[in-house]
């Protein structure tokens, strides 16, 4: 009997010591991003029977730490100043890869772009997701997410438009047209256009009144005269306005201004711009231009990123373009309690956890992504103090059992005297 109580009390010391270790680890990780607290569970040891199989005759042999269970409850969210910081609002885990190609999972969403342009955590593990091609179409294969080497290819100008008014009371110039002689035209405006290599050029438009309701529109690219097709086969393009309404009546279609590859230069392709001039009017008001627009742009480098709740990473480029770059992937497990803690905020798949199911956020029960936020530890300090006091009292009580049993054994030894 004495030895049974002694060994039972020793098992109690071990169990409550483990519980204190778990509590201490929780408190130590109070400020660890994405940390999930643990809780020690106890189970009684196999019992012995005093005189038969009846349960009323059994005596326990002590206690052991049955399992250390992780508490995967949602932690509080804290706003950060970094757009690549992410928090998972739901049951998903970030998927990361280390330099040895081992896959781990984490709730800690502190990410930055490394020297190679890859999104990585503070320990150099690469965030996994679905990369987009240069057209912004997402791939279906998981890979490292790469951002900073993204570029926006140039787009040559193919269309342009102008909204302007030509003064109906203007006097027709007498001098032959020359872009270098302001007295040879009534009004001019220009727009910046781009060639196939993304180089910018100035497309200048010159308006010369030739008669009542009649104008000529000359066009030059960087001072070079091009040709016109579509609305007119000449340069200049003849414009005719209704005397009653001031609306453009001819040409009926949008002219296409053309410049050869040699005129464009730098080995770029020839330039053809369909020019919408239907919004050019002739009213009795001063010459003016309201808007000019065109659809070309130069090449651009990445200027910033944003991430929506579906994990889609959108890049903003220096040329004003916006394009999808990648999508963050999230994984979930049938039994997240079975994940193996690997340190450095990483979790590893195990037989107990089951295989990971990886998909886009907001699908498959993974939860959503909150950019610019971090999930704090879910440790409840008040609850941890209560568990610590409980474990301390249990440890003290079991130590008293040991000293009391020792006193009984000492009395037993003294019977021999």
C-alpha cells in the first residue's frame, strides 16, 4: 500500500510538472505571431485489484500526461503597416517551402520580398501560391510567389481621340501650312503616343480653316509628316462642319494616321493610330481642347502591391497599369491537432493530421486573407495563470503524499526496534 501511494504521487509530480511546462511555454509565446496555445490533458494509469475484478475493489496507480492538445481558436487581429503582412480569418494555414524543398504550414503571416523577388517569411521560407503569367492569368500549379521582378510590357498606341472646338468666326490663314509658322494655322494640339518598344512620341494636330465650315487637319509625329487612311487618303484630312449645328459631317469615319518604321525610329514597328475626331465641333467660341486620350503606354516596373480577401496579389506599375501577379494558397487539415510543431512558427504534416487540402482562400473552408494585419497569439493570460496555480497546488499536494507515505514507511521500519 505504501509503495503504491508513493509511486502514484510521483506520477502526479511528473504530470503536474508537464502541465507547468505547457503553461510556461504558452506564457513565453504570449507575443508570438500566429501562436496557438496548448493544453495538457491527464489520464489515469492502469489500476490494480485488491481482491477480484469488481470496480469497487480497484486502486489507481497514478496519472500520466495523456496528450498536449493545441487550441486552434482564432487569435485577435492587429493592424500592421506592411501590405505583405497577412492574417488568416478562418481555418487555413499558409503553405511555405524551405531551401531543402520541405513543406511546412504556419499561421504567422509576416512576409517580405527577399533579394530574389520571392515572398518569404523572416526565416527565409518561401510562401506558396499560384503565380500569374505576364497577361495576369493565374496558374493552377503551386509554386513560390515572386513579385519584384514583374514588369509591365509596353503597348503601342492604336487608338486616340480628341474633344475640341474650332472657332467658327476664325479667319482662314493666307500663308501655306508649315508647322514651324504659327500664322499658317489657326489652332494646334498634341498627344503623347507610344511605339511597340514603349518609347514616347508627340503626335501633333494642326487645324487650318479653308472656308465656311471647312478645315484641314494636318498631323505630324515628332515633326515628321505621315499619311492618312480611312477617313481620308490625304494629309491633311479635310473636315466639314454643319453650318447650322456646328457638328462634324465629314469625314464620316475615323481617319487612321500612319507613320513608317523609319519615321518612328529605334527599330520599332510602324505606327497606325485610329483617331476619333467625331467630338470636334465648330461653334462660335474660341479654339479650345477639352480632352485628348490614347491607349498606349510605356513599359513599367512594379511600384506597389495589394492583396484582397481571396489572396489575389495585384501589382501597380510605374506606367499606371494594374495586373494580377499571384494568388496566395491556403491549406487545411482534417485534424489540425495532429500537426507536428517544428519551431520557428512552423507546423509539419503527420499521419495524425491527415494530408493537407490546398486551395485558394475563401474556398474549401480555408477562410479569408486579411492584408495589412497579423494574427496575434491566442494565449489567454488569465486562463494560463489559473492553470499555473492549479498545477502548482497539484504538485504541492502530490509532494505531501510522498512525505506522508515516507513517514508511514518510517513507522513501519521502527516496528522492528
